[in-house]
C-alpha cells in the first residue's frame, strides 16, 4: 500500500477476554448480497455485541455508499450476507465515510469531501439509525446531524464515535484544515449539538484535528495527525461538571520519541482509562501505536506513554497503526497494518492483537497476527478494525476486488 488509505474510527467499548487472544480464529467472512469490483466494502467497520456494521464506499468512484448490518445467528458467526442495508433518505454525499455502533444505535458519517474540492463539497452530515423493535431491517435514518456553523468542505462526519447517547464527530477540514470535533447529545427530545472541541495550540493550518475520534463515557479523544509538521498528537476532552460546552482540550498526548511525519493520532481509541493512538508513519514508516493510561488525578498533558506497540515482523510502509480499537476495559488492543506483505502477497495486510500483561502495558511483548484465510495481494486487510466482547472485526476493502470483512474470535 505504502500510503494511507482512509480515515475511519470506531467506538469499541467491550468486555473481551484477555486470555482468549491465544485461541483466535477466523469465524466468518461477511459480504453484501450484491458485490462488484472496487466497492471498497470494508473501508470502515464497527462492532457492538452481536451486531457488526460494514461500510461500502469509495469516494473515487461514487457519490455515496451503503451500510450493511450483520447480526450474529444463534448458532454463532458464520459466512453470511447482510441482515439489513442502511441508506440515506437524501442520498447524502459521502455517505459511508465512517461508521460507529453502540448497542441499538448506528452512526454513519457522510463527509463529502468531493475529492478535496471545496467548491463542490457540502459541509458534511452524520446519519443516526435506531434499531426497530422487530430488529434491524432495511431503512433510512432516524435523524440527520449537521454542524450549526458548517461550511462547504468542512468534511463533517469524516470520523464518528458513539457512547450511550453521546456522539463525537470529526470535521478535519474546518478552518484551513485545522480541524474540529463536535459533540451531540440526546436529551429525550432529539439529538442536539452540545459542544465544539478545538485545540488550544493549533498550528492554524493542516492540523487535521478530528481526523479520528473516539468516545468512552464522558471522555472524547480526537486525533490531529498533522500537528507540528505531521508529528501528530491526540487531544483529550473531558465533559465539564455542568455538561458539554465549547472547549479546548483537557490534555494533549504526544510521544517523547516523536518525529516529523509520524502521523500520531491518525487513528485513536479509548476504553475507560486507556487511550491508544496510531502513528502509521512512526519509526521510519514501520508504524506504531502508543498506549496512554489516565493518571490518578485525571488526564493531563504529557509526552510519556505506557507502551509503544509495533509489529514483530514489520517493514517500512506497512502502515501499522492506521486503524486501532480497544476493548475489555482497556486490556486488549487491535492494530491494523493494511500495507503488510503476507508471504508472496504484496500489501495483503494484517491485524495484530495485544493483551495487557499482568505487569501492565509497559511489559507487553506477545502478539497474535490475524490475516484473511483467502487473502490475496492488495486487499488491505486491517484498514479498519473493531473489537467487542469476544469478537474482532477487520475490513479488507481491496484495490480492484469487491472487498470483505472478517470476524475473529475464540
């Protein structure tokens, strides 16, 4: 791959068994009923409990995509086509850019960057779907969210995350690509914009704050991979005691060994008191992922990290860290490396699973490598990843292939 394919972030609040990672195996390959080459099926994925969500969208060849929902059968995960297909009632431009799920609510971003042309782009939007009483079915949105101050080309919805009744949304093209994140809450009467999140030390251009977002409870983390000459950073925002309001960060997370073009924050994940931030350009483009632990007194600005994760067999250009997800109260982390060569297959891609050792994240060494059983060159497996309970999902959107998503578990 030797390039960054897409920006997609998921919320994965989970209870994965850390001891189960040694027995992971591929359980299912998910595909849509109708497939075509260059669909980019799997460009963004999310999972919550027994429900997996997969985006099918390629901004280079289509104006909007589709979202497919898969519900695990009583007999367990198996190769299957979708339970439901989600679409936008207004054929929203960029629909399918990003996806997230928590319980019965699915969130879909429609960033509409129009291939980075502001003149033809809308501000972007986010679509919300609530599971009907009878279960997931083909449907259009329950609600459509837009920014109160949105401008053409903002890319609102390029990243999304949800925790309970709070949604975090990235808009990484705002204000000369400085970027911004938004918080929406549901007050019983509908979804409402509650806050705009910005960085206090923005470079003023090309920060790309909101390139990735993740939320857990009252805490939002937003990646800013362009900050400081693309060294990158991640910003933590904690909900004030009076509720969400426009604010700058509670803390800024960077890496003490960071360097130009690391792209730290290209992907982010949070679960409870643990944050992971991907840096696909780190270590001379081998890539890395940094683990941060919340101090006793709460999140504070730091360049110290608890662990730096890397692929044991990695090479430059693997894009390790392009996608991350975290589960089991912060004890299991999944990292995608979609540019990894597997055997003779160029850029087949892989995902790595890390479990926190008893001695803590600073002692992590062992990994489990996940690949597709039918993997071929240029499928970019691991461009998107998610984890929930005992299930891991990884997208493989392919280059010219139709794409697929894979479920792994014990």
